[in-house]
C-alpha cells in the first residue's frame, strides 16, 4: 500500500515534501492463522522497498528508514486471534530492510532496538504502544531526525567551502573513536561529532586497534602533523592495557604517559592545543551491578598528566560510567554491542550519545578559550 500510495501522490502538485520518513512492516507480516501465509512475503517486501528507493530518487526526495517495532507473540495472538504476527518475522523483515537501505545509502533509525530496551508495560493493545512509551519513542526519533537533517542541510559544494573556513579539530585515538565498518554494527564516537560542532571541521584520524605505542608509528600520526588544526583530541587506553601484545602494550604510568605527552607536545609544535579524553568504560558490570574499572590506571594517568601540564581533560570514563550505572546492564544494550559479546564498542545509537557527551564538554573548553583570547 505504501508503494501504491507514493506512486499516486508523488506526481501531484499537492506533494511538496523534500523528505519522506518511512516505517512499514507490521502490516506486511500479518499472518493468516490457518495457512500461516503472510500478507506480503519477504521477497516481495524487499522488491517493494527497492521500488520505493528508486521512486524517491526519480523525484529527488530524500528518504529516512525507521525499523519496525517489536511484537509480543503471545499478547498479540490473544488480542487478535484472527490475524497473527510473529517477532521472528519482525526480525527477518527488519534485517532485509536494513540491507536494502544500507546499500542505497538511506539513513536508518533503529526504533526497534530502542523500544526493546524499554521496561514495564509497553502496549495499550495488541501492537500499539501506550502514551508514555510513545513519548519516549517520539523523543528518540526527533533527536535522530534533527541530526540527519542537520547533516544534509549543506550541499557538498557549500560544505567544501565551509570546511575551508571552519577551524579544524583532529581526533587521535582507537576504535572507540574511529569510523568503523557498517557491517560491524558499531561506530566510534568521533563519527557523529561533526554534526554536533557545525562551527568546526572534525577530522577523524583515529585508528582501530591502535595504542599510543602503535599510533606514534602510524600513517595517521604523520598526517596529523601536516594537517592544520586548532585542537587535537587525544584518547587511547583500550589497547595500551593489552599486556599480551608487546607491539601495543604500555605501562599506565610509564610509556603510556610518555607517549601521550609526546603527542601533546607535537600538537603544540603544529600550532594546535591538545585536549586529552579519558577512555570510555569497558562495557562490563561486576557481580554487584557496578561498571568494572580495569581501565582505571590508564584513566588516572591521563588525569594526572592533564593536571601536571595544564592540559584540559574530558573525562569520558567518568561520564560513561555514570551512563552505564543509570541504564543498567539490560538497557545498555541499546548503546553497546554487548549482545554480540563486544564490550568495547558502541552501537550507532550509543556513538551518538557518547559523542554528545564529548561535544558538551568540548564546547565548554572552546567557550573558555574564546573568553581568554
């Protein structure tokens, strides 16, 4: 019905929108209780979505995809025995839609995963959510849509001109900062930072798997020294603590501090101001439900280094610890990849949240520097 509706309305003079926000699937997976026949089978669903994407391109309209929300099989079938819906179908159709949208370069807002993290009574009937849950979902969607619109508000040519005028910030770090592959399902906090700091150009030179030791020998570090910038944000630690890997391991209060100081001094030589960022927590909890602190020696080393050399420190370790304690282990899965036994990296949603934490602290530093200038 969505495809047919769009084909009907797009050619009309009444349709003037430049964006379409699309969420469908719950009607496609309607299943006959006797035959188990779905209203729209998966292959047809995929073809329909591809046709929608093609149609949007023909009319030069931007598309945003919102994933289908969860279904409680038992509750649904009890309230609506004549038409079944199954969570396994939701998962399959969401996965197929994600594949279509990723290949088409369409932004995806994972409303399904966000809704999964909410607790308590969710539904007001068999499939619709109660007022409280809808308000949370709305706030979640608005935040993501605002970021998507902001990122798209400037044409590529205007963006190049703007980049030439905006002061530049370099990011030096590991995979929790770096741009990660889409197929990994994770993202570093550095990637969304550009959208949150429209007055600056953020250049992400972070390298997945890097420690301070390996980064000093990297091409990215060489590039940092030739890239004009006003600030260097420097965050390492996750790989420095790996004592089983001599190519990356450093002692927290030894080579780790020395390497960080070397980067900070190089930033100054290059005309930039260094800012240290403590490592985000490893996303684990102890038996008492508190965030674990295996990274604490490296965090304390950064804090000490900042104090000793009057270098600003953004304490991401403390902020992510508060975030973890507030969400708890179950809800934290919306922000982290812990479902896949990954205790270091963020989901795209989590990267946006952590990036916002960094941006807030960074803007305080920028404002202070402006006042002192």
